[in-house]
C-alpha cells in the first residue's frame, strides 16, 4: 500500500465514524422533543415482520442463490412445522424447539 491509499482509508474511516456519531446522537442534538408522524408509527408496526421475512424466508427456500427444487430439504419441513406450532400455540420458544426437533433429525440423520 502506498501513502495515498492509506490517506484515503483514513478519510473513509473518519467519514463513516462521523456519520455514525451524527446518526446515533441525532435525538440528543435536538433542542426540543421529537415525535414520529402517525404514518411512521404504523410503518414501524410492520417493520419486524418485514425484516424477519426478508432474512428468514430466503434462507429457508434458497440454497446457493437458487430456489430449492426438491422436497428433500430439512429446512422446509422445520419451517413448516414451526409455523404450524406458532399459529397453534403462539409461543416463540415452542416454535423454535419443535422446528429444530423436526429439522435436526432430517438434516443430521438423513443428510437433507
């Protein structure tokens, strides 16, 4: 590496640190209380579900960037049973335990 690259790297690090500090301290910098608009409160209600779907669903139905084309995938059965258990009992812990109880034997025992 040369001096220009090192200076550029330091500049980028300092810039990212500045943006991070500003974003995290934004609410402390304001001189008056700040409230979200009603539409933002409604949108935040759905944000966890959307984030969960955006992270978990691709992990369950895709392998190496391609959609799973066979039923011999333990993730499909574990997720399906977990969803049924959640809608039946409304318990996140029970959903995780039962989903993994279905997933692990299929994955480790059958190699799915």
